[in-house]
C-alpha cells in the first residue's frame, strides 16, 4: 500500500479546516431584513468564500492523490523546516502580542518577521511594507468596515 506524501496530508488538512470554518459560517445569518428589504448578512461573504476555498481545496487534494510521486517525509527538513519554524513563531508572537500592543503594532511586527526572515527581503523594504500594510488594514477594518480590532493605550 502506498503511503500518502506530505502534500496529500497537507491538502487533506486544508480541506478539513476550510470545511470546519464553512460549518461555522453557516451558523451566521445569510440575509438580514433592513427597512423592508433584504441585504447580505454577516454570513454571506464567509459562506461564499469558504465554499469556493473548500471546492478548490478538494480539487487540489484530488490532484495530489493522483500524482504517482510518493514522499517519505511528512515534515520538511533543512532550510524549509527553518522557514516553517520562523513563520509559526511569528504567528504565535502575533497572537500573544495583539491584545497588549494592539493590532497595528502586532501586525507590523508579524509582517516584518515574515518578510525579512522567512522571505529574505531587506530590512528596509520589510519595514516599509509591514508598516504600510498594517496601517492600511487598520483603516480598512476599523474605519471603513467598523470592525473592532485590539488597540493599545494610544488607540491604535
């Protein structure tokens, strides 16, 4: 019997994750009544986006299963493992830091670490992209969409 490779295992995990998120999204109201007319509710976009992601993930899983190549390792090694550890560590740091430092600072630090250490960008380019994207996301979610994000004592 052929053992599944790491890409098959990862693809299967992604299908399960997106399907679980879709089940959660289905619990939100799809449409809401406002002033006598219906409009999209909080579940509208998540259901569509996650439905598309589940379908594409299943297609990817089927393609990976059909491949004749089998891999002996589940986890990467060498430089790939080091990148994986850096990305995972950055995510953990973001989650731990966001409630105290606020979304903007935690996001900027997270993106800086990803760009600089995991992707090999220069520190100046990484800093510029990180700060710019963090501010843009804060403005988009807080100001335009009205989503409450974690903030620090300075309000950002």
